[in-house]
C-alpha cells in the first residue's frame, strides 16, 4: 500500500512569489494535516482538512491556505512568500479526524525562499 | 499558555545503555499523547500513543512510555538503545478535539 506522497520534493522561490505544495493521502484516509518544520522550531501545526472541509488551523497568517479535493488529496498554498517561510512542509493523513487516529506522514517538501 | 516541552535538545547515550526522553505538557484535561521518531531524511513514524487506560504503553522498536497525570508528563523509555535508534524524537499532544501540538524535538546520538 502506498504511503503519503508529497510533491515537489524541493521548491525554490523568491520573496513575494507564491508556492503550491501537494499531498496525496493513503488510500481510504479522509483527513489531511499540514505542518511546518522550520529549523529549531519543531513541528508547527498549520491546517487540518477532513472530508473536503477545513476543520482547524494553527497560528499562521491567512496567506497560508489550502484545500482538499474530492479525492482527498490536498494542496497548500503560501502567498507573498517571506524568507522565514523557508522550511520543511510535512503532510500527514489519517483515517478520520479528532485526534485519535494515527497520523501517517509523508517525506515532506523542502521550501527555500531566496 | 498551552505548550509541549521537551527539555532536552540533544542527548547522547552509549549503545546498550538505557534511554529516557522527557515530555511535559500544560493542558487542563488529559490530552491524547503521542511519540514520533524522525530518522534522517525520512518522514515521521509513530512509536506509540496514549488515549486512556493503562498508563504504561508499549510501542514499536522496543519503546515504551509512561503517562503521569500528576506530573503532566509522558516520558519515552527504552531499556537498551541500538545504534539505529539515532534520530530525532517528537512528543505530540492533542487536546481533545482541538489543535495538534508537537514539542521541539530531542535529537538522540548513540555512541558505539
């Protein structure tokens, strides 16, 4: 069974540009989570989607947004990129939401903002 | 403020020695508790989780963790560390039906 996949593996952008990151969950999983892992800051919760709806979001500005498609894949968009957005962005999926289901993580997308 | 604390940024142990990684949280009620491991260049893998019941939980790769309500702690332990355990370990806390919080991680080095 395929795990969580993310694309691209690496993404290089300049300040002010927009970045789009993609995530495909494990087959049968309806929940998708996005995290930012910046150097020295651990994982910061960004967004949680379940059944196509945004269920919760972390303490990030509105320029971080996303969506979940009918096939449960998800997209994270970061507008007006800033240097401090450089980080590893991890996607995870679970069977359902609410915190009790195990989250399975993808390998991440490394975003570098120049 | 709600938080998850992993007080040890780096830990070095000798192969075969015992290991304990600390995790403390500050939430009103007992949250869901998790430990994840991130090996170099790989995604996070769940080691174990606690929702309720027996406060000592067993996980994969020989790890266990004990929930202590009085101390708001969920420390990870392993009786004998292997060189392949070198990785970064994250404690995660999920307040019931709320957001997800990860600690800042503890990097484990294993000396031969």
